[in-house]
């Protein structure tokens, strides 16, 4: 039959279909660091089918060979495997931590004349770095553009192009109060909202794979990295690799923020875990010395917030971000997530690369809305 079973790449018998899926899965794992197992294979199968049709490939394994040799085709496949869903002022606790504590400290200790550098990996269509710029502008005025340099990074070229355009649909404002929306956005006749040029022009964007062999030299020396709601789609070895490499980008007194539900699963001892008013973050500075004999160490109450994954939508695959809408108090499992992966937050995706492990407990849990990253999420 010319089309095979529904949802399968056309022109393949059962063994042929399995060969292309397995070969593509292995390639995506080695290049992007993500696993597709069980139900997690379905987005991959759909994306393969669409790219075979778009490229006119008649032999599926020829397409796999092209995928291995053509970075632009790999980008095109990755764009189909990612979720384009995030919003402004997501997890506002981190923005308050930034403006009330981290930014004042970084301003106080920076070398004279050098801006505080902030990197958002897995930035998707730009809502996160633009939210940061708005928060800084509201706290320090126009001078914040001089004092803070913000870069958004993501693997997905289409998502980055959308970020640079700075036009957003109403759903992107579901956590933004109307007064702030009116201050920074203008409604258009097309029904979307255009970001103020003064904000849009004050954030730089670049393409980044988090586990590429090398990072751009210009990224070295960050003061603060936002790495939020990305790592749940990585297995433990990949998370540790990414944390180490992002830590290498930080200044000696730099900080790193992960999503509110990701803290424990990224605490490998590579950075120091700190708490400010119940909001957890990582510092590159070492922890204070251990107390002497007989002294009681301070009690540390670890975060236990987790969320529930919703069933995947029938469509809507897009960029490297997705929402964490359903919050339910629940402890994280084991050293990271392991067998509790089905209860993890849906999140933006970053990419990983060679050396990544085998997925969240052998891949993404059933029912997750998995996509390959575009952070850059990256």
C-alpha cells in the first residue's frame, strides 16, 4: 500500500517504517540530546512524515542520510518537534528575585563600566528575555538598557525570527496585568499585539545548541543565566552536562535560575544551591564553610513543588517552549524525576548533543508533549 498505516511515513512496510524511525531517533539523540520512547515517538513519526512530503524524498533512509549531512534540514525537523507555547511574566517569583536581590547585588559588584550580562537559554519566541527587560526598565528606568545586556538563545531559527519580530497573540498575555500590557504593547488591526520598539531593540538573539561542541566565545562571562523549564526533557547525564557547561559560562560570582519545579533534579553539586524568601537559585560562589564540631548546621527546607503533565494536544507543534499550566503540589521523585516523569511540568525545550544519556527514565513519559528543542531555550 502506498501510504502504510495511518501516521507512518509513506511508502514503507512495517520493517521499513521501523528502520527510519529508529535511525532518525538515534540521530536526533546524538545531535540534539533528546529521546523519543513509547508514546514519545508519535511526534517524531509525524514530523518525519511531514518532512518526507516537504522534501519529496522517495526513500526514507535516503532522507536519514540527508538529515545527517544537512544542518538546515535538521533545523526544519527540530522545528516540527517543538512546542510553541509560553507567555510573558511566567514564574514572576524569579523576576522579583532578580529586581529585588540579584540585580542590585550584581550592579554593586560589577567592574566599572561593564553591563550586567543576562543570558536566557531556551528563549523560544522571546517572552522570557523581554519580560526581564520590562522588569528591569520598570525598576531602573531607561538606564537599565545601559546597565543590563540581555541575550536570548534558542536552537529554533523560526522561533528566533518570531522573537525578533515582537508580535504576539493574546494568549501570551495571560499572566500579564492589563496595565503592563498597555504600557509595553500596541494592538494591531490583525488581532495581535506589537511590542514597543524600545524593548524589542534592547535584546539580542542568537542560535545555540546547549551541547554543541563549542559555544560562541561571546557568551562567556555571564552574570546571570535563566535556564528555566527546559531540563525536564533531559536524562540525568544530560542535565549534569548542561549544568556544568552553563556554569562554565558564568562569572565567578554569577547566578543561574532553573524552573520552580526543576531545582532538585539539577542540584549536582556543581553550583551552590541558595534560597531567598523561598525561591531557590544556584550560585557559582562556593558554599560557606561547614560549621565546627558540635555546631548544628542550618536546616534547609528543599523545594517540593511539581506539576502534572497534560495529554498532548492534537496539533500546535511549534517552538521550544510550552506552558506549565496545571500546578499540583507533589514531591519530586528520587534524584531527579525517574519513574515520576509523567507528573513533571510541561516546559520549554533546549537541545543537547553528543554524550547525552537515554532520556527521562528511558525517554519522555507517556502523555508528555515532547518536542526537540529550538533556550536556547539551544
